[in-house]
C-alpha cells in the first residue's frame, strides 16, 4: 500500500512501527505505536552478521533472537489494537515489517503494509511540502502576540499552522524557559506534515513569520521557501502593549532562568543592561526586564521590518486592540491580502 493510501486507511487502524526503539525516537509516523522486531542491541547484532557473513546467517540469528518473544509481541498487539486492525511499517518495507505482518496475520489480525516503509512515507511527505500551499505569513515585532492571534484566527474558522507549538519553542532566546523537550528535526517535519494533511490546500493558511530554525527544529527547505514568498502581514502594536504581553508570557518562569537568558544575550545587550535586568528581576519587576529585552530585539528587527514593508509587506494597525479584535481585522481585510497574493 502506497503512503497516500496507507494514511487514508489508517483512521480505524492502529499504526505499528516495528523499527528499533532508537529509530522510533528519532522520528515516526504521528500516532504510531512502537512494537520493535529487534531492540537496538539485537538490530546491531543482526546487521553485523549480515555485513560480516551473509543474509542467511543474519536471518538465522534474527530468528534465534526473537523466537522467545513472539508470543509477547502478539499479546502486546492485542492490547494496543483491540479491533485487530493493524497498519505496519519498518524502514524500507522489507524483512522486518514482512516478518511481523506474517506473525500478526497468523494470529488473526487484519494487516496492511506500508509500501516503501517509513522511507516511502518521508518521500511522500517531501512531495507534500512542495505543493503550492496558499500561505499567509503573520509578522511583527517581538511581543506583538502573533501566536495568540493565530489561535484567535483558528477559533474564527481560519486555517493555521502553529509552527512554534509544533516545535515546542517560542522562537527566541526566551523560547523554551519551560524546558519542554523539543522534537527532533525529523519528527518536527512529521508533525508539520500531519498538520498539513488536516487542511484544505485550496484555502489560505496562516503561519507565523519565522526564521528557518525554531530552537533546535528546522523548517523543511521547500516549505520555508513558500513562507518567504507568501504575502506578509505585519502587526503593529505599542511598546507598552508588547512589554505587558512578554511579562505575562514569561512571568511564571523562575528569576534564575530569566537571568540566565539575559546572560545568554549579554554580548549584544551590554553588561550594564544585563545588570539592570537582573536588578529588576530581583525586585520582581518583570515588565521592566521585558522592556530591556524588547529594546534588544527591536534593534535587530527595525531594519528588517522597514525592508519587508518596502518589499510589499502589509502593515496592520493592532494598537489598542486585543488579539480577537486583531484577528477580526485580518479577516475583514482578507480580500486585500488575497489581491497581494496574486502578485507573488
């Protein structure tokens, strides 16, 4: 079964990844359950036997290693696939998934195999990224509340992709103060692909204007290129509004964690400003410290913003408005953005 068919048919099936645990951790089809044929050590042993001796030797070693665990694998599958409908894959759709498919079919399961395996799925994903998605990028100075505006747009029926949400990172030096583990680059792409599958490619999709990396995650080249050529809307807000938003956003972080981030950007901020920020944090003046951080970021973005406006970005005055009101304004001006899209 090809990747597109495999994805479409998996709504009532349990997807099972039979690759090794380390392969699964690096990236997997979103929603898949890990039920490896070999653990990492066993996989290494079989691979060595294949390279050093022969395919036949590797197969015999594999049978010897997994023989005692076959019943356990069936019992696990029965627990995670209660309707006994399974979609299986390994790396290339070869011996590992073929062996597990035989086992589960023998045990009475309804089994489908992914042709080309996880590699085929990833190839299909890259084709998806290259599609002519109707992206609309949402930009603005740090603290403008772009993510919150995206959330409001979604609640009002617009299509969005929350790249920072997928990456588990807010996209700046302050972006992961909660220390939430980020997905690998590979799995970040899988998560993005999953989100895109839920959207109508004929309708506009709002995304935040990002650099190619969000923390440790990197946006796929083809998709990022489409972001950079999409119509760009720049949200304008007062400095005090942005300061208040940052203070609210990061106010629950510990003083020590916030100080550490100011140290991280200290070279460009200047030692005197770092010390002042530390003093403000010690006095629980989060807004005062946020104001110092914003002045650092604003210096970096002022020139870029002017350049983007000169290149056709559309400023939207959101000063004095809440996030829901800004979303309403964007929806009201949709025709203007659509006209801009035809120029891209």
